[in-house]
């Protein structure tokens, strides 16, 4: 190797050594620079197990359209976002009693109105006035039924106008606020096209075991139900429950349509002398000689349990059937009184230690013969038992069809879902009848379904956000329910 070649080798080796040293220093410098660690993964979604207390309650005889049909106008006026909502349509109307004209929907001027009939025959006429067993729903019998019932019972509204009357936020300001901040549904149906008692049997047991009329209405069909209730299922599973009753005396008249008749014997012909006013008395397990369980307590105990954090896993609140806090149409029942009563049950929950893991569900047992434009939908028969107590002149005794069995829901009814986990301003569009409440309970506490009807329902988890807890702090400035509305059932407009 020449001197020149040797010099070149030294130069190349030196350059390489310098570059390696430079790279090494840069590498050390880079590795010594602190880096931001990736954010921790979000905590696992605790899901439905976040709810440890389910409270449900059913008020009386109001349809979705005539109670919540004006929500979009309330949203527009109060800054809530516009969204899909199937409320009362523009131009809603029904044929007059004589069919010569039509009666348009209108804002009721009174917080009270005379009763209507939602019983088996009348509900089928609401479905289709001229062909009550038709598979096609015309939804055109509301005014006719209201007028005929007024004529038969000596009421003043013999034109049937009250069936088309609605309320809005000026009447039900508390409900409108709660439905707008929490959640509701525009596809929430009563279980059957029928009256209160039959629908409430579904609320407890997901079946009426074939009854189209309250047990005891017809002498040949006076047996109480033997079907297990949701409370029986909870008891068997070791899950705590209570029924809180508002009134301690029930209906005493076989013809009374409000409340469970015969609260002591379960027999419609035997007056009630006192005791818890609860629909458990329609079930054999809760009738003498059996003793009403200690789980059935006055509603004052509910307020105590809420404040003490001692609510059971499942609570049901029986409304004020005879104290006129149930919102049932009658000349002396003011809807604002009933709404204020519900407010007195929800607001204490929101401000209590029980709020953090509770859900309060309010619905209505059936629409009471008031207008709704959305037809009932096909449903699963709970147990395959057809109507067993229809009389010779009743609708469906001379024909068959979908609406002659328990394979179609009732009409739409209002819904509120109030919980720290409720999605804000949420409207469900999933078809369900309110045996979905039973499915929700069964899902949360791992209890088997009672019948095929509740088994087919959604589990209601779509109403909740268990990850973000939207209402960990309840809403502020909740309005006090207005109570100054007029109560004059003879002044509708």
C-alpha cells in the first residue's frame, strides 16, 4: 500500500468514525427526550348493571298524541334540537258522530273532561268505525265512541268533541320539560286494545290469561289470574321488590272503571272495605286466605326509602285511583293534580342519594278513548289463549281476525324514562308495548321471561348511556307543575 493509499484509508476511517459518533449522540439525545404516554383506555362500560333500582308507574287513560303530540312546537320554542318525532299531525281529525262532517283536533280549555270508554268493543270501533274486525286500521271511531258514551251515561259532550282535545306545555309544563331533557318514545304502545284492568294485568304478568274484561265482570268468568307476576318472579330469584300504594281503599262498585275492584276478595260483586289499593288483588296468590305480603306498603314509605337509600331493586307505584291523582278522564279529575303528584315522586328521587343508580319509568295504562293517529301493531300472543269472556253481542264473537285475538297491541301511550343514565332529549322509534318494562327488569336482574309477550320486547337499554352518565347532576331549573288551570268539563273550547 502506498503512502497515498494509506492516507486515504485513515481519512475514510476517520469520517466513518465521526459519522458513527454523530449518529450515536443523536440517538442518545432522542432517547432522552421525554415522550407523552398514550392515554389510558376508557373504563369498561358497566352497562345495565349500573342501574340498581328500577321504579315504574302507570297513570291512567291518556294517548300519546293528546298528551305529547305538541312536543316539537315546545322544542322549537325552547331551543331544543329538531329531530324525527311522530306527534299529532297537521289536520288531525275524525268523522263526526253522524258522519256528516269532521271534528278537528283542538287545544282543550279545561284540565278536566268527562270520561270516555276504551273497553273491548269501543277500542275496536276506534280502530275501524265501520269494520271493527278489519285488518285495516282506519282510526276513525274516536268521536263516535265519545259521543255515544256521553249519550248512554248522561254526559254533556254528546258530540264527542273531547276525544279530539289535546294538551300542551301550557298545561303539562313539567312533563314537557322532563320528556325534552330525558327520554320518551313515539312507538310505545299499550299491550292490548282494551280497558285499564286488562292492560294492567299485562303490566304485572304480561298476559290477561284470556280475559277481555276485568275478572269478575261476567259471572261465568270470575276466577282471578293464576299467572305469576313479575313480583313473584323476583321473589323466586331473591331480588328485592315493593309495591307502594297511593290509596288505601279501592273501588266499591262493580260498575266502577277506576282502580282494581274488590280489593279484598278480588270479586267484582264484593265491595272493598279497605286495604292496599293494588292490582295484585286480581291474582289468586294475593287473595284471601293468602296474606298481602309485607312488600306492599304506603307510598309515604317510598319517599322514606328514596331519602334513606333503601329502595328495593324493583318498585311499582300504584297511582291514586280514588283520590283523583291518576289523570283518568272525569269531570272532577284535574290532569295537573296528577302531574304534580308524579312530580312529587320524581323530584325527591333526583335530589336523593338513590339517584345515582336508579331509573324511574312513567307510562299510562291505555289511551282511554282519546285520539291517536298511529295504528296498533302486530304482537306476540303471550300464551295462545284467545278471548274467553266475550258476550254474544261483543265484537269478535261473530268473526275472527288479527284484532280478535291478543296478537295486536293497544294504542300509543306516553312514556318518560328518567335516570342519571338517560340519554338527553332522546326519542326512541323502536316498536314496543310496555311489557318492555318487564323485559328491562328481567334483563337487569337475570329473571326469566313471564310469557312470550315480554320475551319479544326490547330490553330498553337503548334509552341509556352507561358510559358517559348524562345526568350525573340532575337538570337545574326544573319547572314546578302548573296547577292553576280551569277544571270545567263542560267547557272544552
